[in-house]
């Protein structure tokens, strides 16, 4: 990826909706063939940023080039060359798999004969060929997403913009979907996606963490994790609040992250700390379900970054 060709180049992109800043001066570059993930909480601006790059929305200020074309001056060229799978992709549920693909071929003005050939290729690629005559509405969630991806691929785009393509899809189908993304990457397609799943971010070449319209950190998953020097102690208990209080009473500056049904405690000397934690909890008669030392994951890294940058998370 060293002598890479930049295919997405955004500079200070800015978009607001009647006073709400959705995308705040975002600059980034993406190279050809990268899988680039955008992660961040609800309302961070991920979809808006993608829509700006796909020329569905125009920015208020800033600029961007996609495959060398200017998003303001050359939107038609960009739309011809990129595929966009929106967060709520609409399939025609009462049309068959094949008819949905035909519809997209028609939108992209693909001549009939070529469309037929492309349809066969896309169905083979997504392994949906056995279902070509099935109505889209009767497909499983994972298959619907594969069909949505297939529709997006009909005009052979060089860049794919996927907005939360696997949200709500079961883990096995998600893995299958990712296999398709890796196959596309191997053919040189660039993939830019928004995802709520950190395991998807971990499979990407680079990850940008977006918060309140800004990209507050961008790196490879490996570099993100190695930049995090400390280890983590996972604590599970039915009494998380009490456990947190008891620990903060002893160590007021202890870094504790609320993480779903567990606490994640960031510490330099984890083995010694772990021993002391179990003593403190025992003394306070707080029952423990689990207490173990683990490596940080991307979520730990992002929460830490938020705290360092004073984005006021817990
Ligand atoms: N068309 C619109 N009109 C008004 N406000 C909008 C519009 N689109 C987005 N917003 C606002 O802009 C902000 C960013 O929204 P956006 O959908 O880009 O975030 P997101 O990161 O994709 O969130 P999610 O994870 O929920 O999909 C939010 O505050 C949202 O309410
Ligand atoms: Mg979104």
C-alpha cells in the first residue's frame, strides 16, 4: 500500500442541517484497494459523510475528489463509478432476485445483453444464483443484504460505499458477507464502510473514529491497539454500580469503563491490581461473576481516546 493511488480525498468537508453540524471539517484520504471503516456512535455523522462523497448531498464548504472527480462539479461521473448501499437499502420485496438486479441495470442504463451477463456474474459471485427466481421479500436477512450488495455491484463500481451493510444480520451471514468484500478487495475494489461492529473495523485496513461530526482518530487496527500500552481487567458482577463505587473509593483516579454488562479497568500493573480488586470486593460483600486480565480491543482504545480528548464519556 506504499505507492498507493489516492481514490478518495476529502478536505475540510463541512455539512450542517439547520444548525446541527453533521460533518465538521473532515479531511481524509483513502487509497485504491483499501477497506476503510468509519465507526462512531449514533448521530456521529457517518452516513452524512458517505452521502457527501457519493454526491447525494452537497457540502456547505470544503471539497472532495472521488476517483479524481470533484464532488461539486462532476457528480455524474462519480455516480457512474461508485456503488452506494445506503443504511436502509430498498429492495423491491415483491420482485424476484433477478428482477431486482434488472431494475438496477436499468437505472444504470446497462444495455440488455450486457446486463444479462453481469447479472450471471453477480449472482455467481454472491452465491445467490439458486435463488434468482425467489421473491426478495422471502429471503433471509443475510441474503437480502447480499442481494442489496449485488444490486450495488451491477455497474461494476471501482469504489463501494456501504453504510452499515450488515446491521441486524446474524454473525454467520456477516462473515459470509465479509468474504464477498475480501473477494472484491482482491479484485482491486476500494471499500468504504460505516459499521457499528468493532470486529468489522478490525478486519479493515484502516479505521476512522468519528464523533460529533469530526474524525478524532484514524489508524490501522494494529497501530490503534499497540498505541494502547496498558492491559485491561474485565469485571463482571450483578452489582456493577456498587463494585465501581467501592473501587473508586480506594482509587479515585482509577480508569474504569462501563462496557455493556461489565466494567473494564485500565491499569499498568494488572496482576497486582486484580488481586487487590478481589479483596476489596470481598470486603464489601460484592459478589463477583468474572474477573480476568485481557488485551484491549478497539472499543477500549476509542473510549480512552474520547476521555483523553475530553469528549465527556464515562
Ligand atoms: N437530512 C437531515 N436533516 C436534518 N438532520 C440530519 C439529516 N441527516 C442527518 N441529520 C443529523 O445529522 C447528524 C449526523 O447524522 P448521521 O445520520 O450522518 O449520523 P450517523 O453517524 O450515520 O448515525 P447512525 O449511527 O445513527 O446511522 C445527526 O444529528 C442527524 O440527526
Ligand atoms: Mg448512519
